[in-house]
C-alpha cells in the first residue's frame, strides 16, 4: 500500500502552496481567500525513489461552526486515514490560538507529525524557533513553499518518517 501524508493546518498558512511545491505542478488551488480547499484532494508523489500519496485539506479550525465545521471534519478524516501528518503553521504570523488547538489534538492523536513552519522566505526568517518548539511536536521544519526553500529537507524527513 502507498503511504498517505495529510497536510493540515488553519486556513491560509500555505498548505496548498506546499502541496504544489511537493507535487511539482500547480494543481492544488492557492487562494488569498482562506478556506478555499474544502475537500480532501490527493496527489501521487515520488521522492528519492519512494512513492506516497499527499492529501491537501481545507482549513482545520477546532470548534468552528457552519461551513468551517464541515471543512474541519474533512481535515480530521484526512488525519485518521494518514500514515504521517504535516502540520503547517505560518512563521510570519506565529502561533495562533487555532494552531495551538490543532497541535493539542495532534499531540493526543496516535499519528506521527512533522511540524512545518512555512513562509520563511529568507535566511533572516530563520530567527526564533522557540515558540514553535513550544507546540510539543518536536523539531520545526522551516520552509518557503512559495520559493522552495527547505522543501528538499522536509521531503527527506517525510521519507524517513514513513
Ligand atoms: P492554504 O489555505 O493553507 O491552502 O494556503 P494557500 O496555499 O492557499 O496560501 C495562502 C496565501 O499564502 C497565498 O497568498 C500564498 O501565495 C501565500 N503563501 C503560501 N506559501 C507562502 C510562502 O512560502 N511564502 C509567502 N510569502 N507566501 C506564501
Ligand atoms: Mg488550500
């Protein structure tokens, strides 16, 4: 069976941009408007001769109502089906309450998680990762999904974790 990697996080952190970067084509829909990816969307990826399926999800917002609750439920289903979870946060914003709530659910879950700090577009952005460590999900992988910075190291870590 091909292992499944789910990409989750609150809206607008760059999940779909990261999926595009990893897939190597612009397939996931990237939007400035949060919450565009409503359903789970899967793509096949090969890295270092290893094949896996990557699943893009909509914004995960624990406790949200309305449409956001349905998008959140889809993200939770994606995690349940996954062998590995990429939890994406926006390093330029820092940890929000929603990030902390998602992190808590992931810590309580039984799935391995890699913490991805996105939007680190330059070396100057590599500053203070102390706040990210406080999420209790181990080492943060700093990347720029937009420019590709750090994505090779992240993919190496994905392959190692699978
Ligand atoms: P999603 O809602 O988590 O899927 O986020 P998107 O992938 O749709 O991206 C939301 C916004 O963040 C878009 O305007 C992206 O261009 C922007 N974005 C995504 N990744 C990066 C990045 O690495 N650096 C910067 N500066 N912007 C990014
Ligand atoms: Mg998206």
